[in-house]
C-alpha cells in the first residue's frame, strides 16, 4: 500500500472488509491559533503530479486530504484472491461515526473538498495476469475480489482525456459537501458536483482478449464412493475406480451443482484453479451518488460497462464412452445412472473453437434535486457465442445480458432524440434514447420519487437489447414515442404524492406511441444466416404493465 495523506492529524484504521489488506486513512485539518486567542482551520492537500507514477501490484493506493490532485499515473492490480484498489478521498474533519464488529471506532471525514483527476491522467486497477496472480489457491466457488476505485469529495472533476479504469470491477463516485455532525451544525456549504470532461473515460468493461484451451473443458476423475453416492447401480460396477482408472467428463455438461446423471463431480470441479483473466470478463459497475448536486458528462466522454469474451481455441479433448448390457453406447456425460455397464473406452475428439461472451455491467446515478447531463457515449453491449443464443443455459451456454442504467432523481426526466434534448427546459434531466440503444443496454430504470414527470418524446426510438427490462416510475408518465425490447418486462407506473401542490399524476399512452415486447422471428436457413454473428433467440414475448 502507498498512502499520501495531508492534514493536521492522520488516522490509520482497520479495513471494514476482512479480505482487504490495506489500512483506511482519514485526516483532520490543522488548527491554527491567532494572536487574539481565536483559531481557524487550515486544510491540507496532496498531489501526484503529471510526471508522478505510483504502482502497487496486488495492493492499494490511497490519497486523502481536503484537496486531492491526481494528475499523473496511479496503478494497482488485483488477483483472484488478492485485492487491488485505489481510494481518492477529498475530505477531512474525521469523526467517530460507528463501531466495527471488533469494537474498533470507525472514523470518517465529514467535510468534503476538491478532488481533481487532471487532463490525461491515468487511474487504473487491472487484473494481474502474471504467474503470481493468475491462479487461485481456493475453490472456484469463491467470488474473486473485484478491482475497485473509490472517488469522494465535494467537487469531483475528471479532466479531459483522463482515464479511470477498474477492469470488470467497481468505480464508486460519492459527492458530498458535509455529512454527520458537520451537515447539521448550521454551516452553509457549497453544493456538491461531479464533472466529467470531453475525452474522459470511466471503464469497468470486461476483458475481451481472453483465450482458453479446449482441453481446459476436460475433467479427469476417479469415480469412487463420493462421486457415485447417488448412483447405487454403479458402486460395484465397471465404472468404480479400484486402482488408477481414469474417466473423462466435459465440464460444460455439469449442472449448476457440479453433477451429471451418473456422478457427482462437484469436488473435482471445485479444485480447479480459477484464472484472474477468465474471472474478469463480466462488465463491472459504476455508481455515482451526488447527493443533491449536479452530474455532468460532456459530449465526447465515455462510460463503458460492456461485457467481455473468452475465445476457446480449437483443440482435442479426451472423452469416455460407456456400453451397457444391451450393447448401446453412451457418452459418459449423459449416460443414465440406472443402467448396468459392461465396458468403456476413451477416445480423443477434436472440436472447433468458439466464443463465450460475458454479461455487461451496470451504471447507476443518484442525484436528488441536482441536474443530470448524461452526454457521454454509453457502451454496454455483449458478444453472444454460438452456444449462447438460447436462454436458460449454464457455463459456456449461459446467454450474456446487456448493461443496465438506473437513474434515481427528484427532477423530471425526458427520454428523447438528441435534437429534442437541445431545447430541454432548464431543470429537467435529458437522456438520449438513441445513445442507450446504440450502446447495447438491455435494462433501464428511471425513478423520480413522485416529484418529477417522465416523458418519452414523439421522436424517440428507445430500442433496448433482447430480454431486458424497463421500469419507469414517476408522478406523471407520458409516452409519445416508441419503446421496444424483445421479450422484455416493461413496468410503467405513476405515484401520487401526498402534497396536492405537486400536481396531477397518471400514465398516458398517447396517439402514435408504441410499446413492443414481441419475441423475435429467427430463421437460420436464410442465406447468410450461418455466416453472420450469432444473435439471441427470443421466441417468447415479454410483458407490459401500466399502473
């Protein structure tokens, strides 16, 4: 861990998560006494300049002070069972806020300052794919510790072309002027804000260049008492390992519990090492909470929560075939448990390579009464592999789902075209419907908490990715344009506030409006269909509820 802390006092605290190995850091301002017997606070600052570079492989970088300036490069890495994180906290005036499970006091800075990520700066946590960080020493069932970047302060400014990257991890942005006792002591603080400049990127996308050998799908096992516990007919049969007999199963054929009809292979499955790159293909999460402050993404900025992919290379696998007393032969992966088997054979089979896509992540914004300008280019798409087209699959056949966007605000929200949003009334929140569609997003949640209205304009074409969901909850919801998502669940609801001054409420589907959740028509016999990129098969229609 590398920590830069500036203030009159520095506090080192135990981490609240036992899996994290870094100490938490908070600071107080310096109290200066003047000649007349009074005193004043002098706030501190820390800086990593444009030429500065701090690297903590499988570790943490922390910068804490009232003013934090990150203009250079901060780099950390994470492994499957070793965390990597960057914490940039522009705050001071630490107070005892709670007590952890061990009885230790937890201090948190309560007065927000300024956090600046300078132009062209790099703040990144990426997977450690070298020999020291690639494989887990634990079971594959343990959730890897995600890469994490936490940004906090009153004014958070991410400069032109700045890069904030937590691969398949979390970026948490929290803007507050004051909290705790300082928020209720009568002092008037400036409103918080989050500003993201043109060219800046917030990126938690999954890795897209991961490769895997076909032989990694092969599971070599010895079938003994535990594996055959649920197959009494096989316990004393030819498939029982008595010496060194080995049987070969396909990992992709195991169910979620690690079983096939013939055997329980969960013990073997859970002993396999988990590579950090394979664990880093699913898109991560970006959460922005500005209290009641403004959130503004300039045109030309990028938010990337897209899913990654793994390319499984063509190769050979060993497979076991078993023959029952009637002479019928089965692949051992699907062989029934209620047969008497008299022989088996092991063969090598060559398989063509394929792609396994991973799901995208999520972007959430909570702004209270603050304005929101989401002018960023949104990226939340996925790659669908040839075995992932149908729903309900597991493992390599699990279908990836596009990203979700959640907006929680007290303002009115307009979903429209870019041209319509140019004339948006002051104080409203505008979302470019086409940008969501082009970005591959599958789910959208907008909640105005009964304070604001939601409008889908006449020129809007909000078309989300397959099998997603839409939830619009406002005081009034007016739909003029088109909302489409194959197989999606759409819920549109209006809620009346107890204060009559808030006006009328209700849901209106106006003339020309359209909600389309019909299933898709799929025909792979069409010319060119087999050579095209695989697409999801969505046969069933979705549902629509207006309340």
